[in-house]
C-alpha cells in the first residue's frame, strides 16, 4: 500500500475506484481489535450507489497522492453493525479522550495513521487546532495564503498508547474504552479531576471501565454532588461494590448523603458484616469523631509476644490499610494500650505486648467535634487517634489526613496526599 502515513481527514470523502472507475467514496475506517496498543485498520467503509459497503484492508491496493483509494475487488457486503466494531469517524472524531500523560480531557480533531509492521495502524490522536483546520479543509489554504500564521498554529498530538478514548457502552458491547492499565498511571485525585470534567454519561462510562478498587480511590476525591449523580447512574449493585472498597469513614459519608431508600438498597447489596458496620457509622454526625473515624485499624491481645506479632503483621501487610499503630484490646474490645510500629520492631522478640505497650492512651468519644479531634492529633503529634465509647470500647480511629480534611476548604482537600490506599475494604484486623 502506497499510503505510508497521514490523517483520516485526508481520506474521508475521497474517491474509491476499481480499474480506475469510481464506485463510491470513503466514509469511515473499521477496527476490530481497538484495545491493541496501536490498533490496525481492518477495512474501509465505502458509500456506493447500493449503500454502505465494507472493503477489507487486503482489498485496498493503493492510495495515490490525491487520496484516491484503488480497490482490487468491489465491496459486496455492508459493514458490520456499529456495536460489533470501532468506527474511527463515527465513534471517535469530536469525541473526548483522556490524555493519560497530560492528565486531562481533550477532544479528538483528527486521527493519524501510519503503515508500520506490515499494517495500516492508528498511531496518534490530533487534539490541536491543526487537526481542526485539516478537517475543515483549510490547511492547504493556510499554507498557501497565510504561511506565517499557519506555521504558528499549535500542533498537539497524543500517541495512541497514551490515549484513553471514552466510550459509552452497554456491557455486551466490545468497544474501545478507557482501560484499567492506562488509568492505573493516574493518581486518584487526577482521575477524579478527569471524571469531574466529563458529562454525567461520559463520567459513568469511565467509572464502568474501572475495577472496584480504582473506582473507590477516585470516588473519595469527588465532591458529594458528583458522587450522588454517579451512584444514580451506576445502579445499586455496582455502587455497593465500589462503596465496599472505600475507607469506611468515606463510605459512611457518601451513604449519609443518599436518600434513605437508595441507602437501604445499596446496603442490602453488601455482605452482612460490612453493611452492619456502615449502618453504625452513618448514625454519627459527619463533623464528629464518629463521622470521621474508620474501622480500618490493627488490634492485638496483650498476651502475644513481639515475635509472634511481627510474624502476623507480615501476613496481613499486603491488605492492611493503616499499620503505623497497633491497638491493644481485651476480650471485650476495651482499649488497653497502643504500640507504634517502631517500638515493636526495636523490642525484645520474646517480650509480651503488655510489657511494652503505652497504656496512657489519648482517645476521644464519637461525639467529639472535628476541630477538637484535629487539635488533639496536632497536640500529641499523632498519625491516628482512637475513638472509644463511654465504656472504653475501641470503635475506630481517625487518621491525620481525615482530620485535616474535615477542617480545611474542600478545594484544598483534593490537593493533599492521603495516607491510605484501598487494596481491600477497610475493617479492623487482629494481629
């Protein structure tokens, strides 16, 4: 094939011929494996007097310098249904795309093709003004009559392996979409910013492509209104899967914002233990210690040895969220003491936990307001503050990042790092 490289805008509308006789015009390009790093073009769509026809790529003999497409065989069959393949013009032009490296949402103005590896492939998206001018047929005019201005038109290309086109799909359709591997490069706050820049349908389409853990990470950086809108669009079952992966305090905050009927239906989709835990957390005011606390903490009985405790920590570390402190409790979950990870590592391996724990534990009640919680954490230089009831039973902990979040403006919260990443839904763990 003589077409070495160029843009689809240079081929759309061009004449398709057989033995130099016109049979129609090129209208689109079909891709059967859109998730490839640089997807190959599997055929052209030709508008003929008999209607739309599909010309497989091996029947494309040549593309001359004027853009005429020479075929070896007349296309006999209509193109596949749009649900079964990706059409570059119909599905992608003027659609939004996630620039993974640029961490932003942009619009596709043109698509670059190149003949490489023996195949005509999609290699880049043009998201700049140059692509728009090319689409409008103004590139040649600009080169000829306004070369000084044309040379200064910004070129903005995104390599296809750094692009994540957004597709609104049904679960049964196989379409080019935002892929988990590409979005894994983004920090949750960056992903949340991208979701916030999209329409509700597009944002829901992005979330539908994410695994529950990644979606939960992003959800925690979204404002309440966006969260609620997405929950409405995702449905109760998927919403429950995502909320289960969130930190328990953030999950409770989100559930507390939902209407009672929606909250009940989402909780009904969760496992019984998680649902019960979240029902308890939702009862607390959002700006109280109870509303800020997470049940993701690591606890231990006082009779264990240091050596046995360290061995157990190694087992749970891959899924544990917060392990800077170990909280010592008795059989009734009464808080007896606390041990920092540093103290544990430096202690005699044969010593028991009760011998090395700090029994003078600073704690707060669930009704303690957020400002006092933050002040207590700052006063004692803590990474987390335990929350206990009147009987001294350990209910949860407030981490320093959540305490800060509660007392600073929302727009600044999104820019701050978080201590936790969500590999498994938060819960108290025994060592």
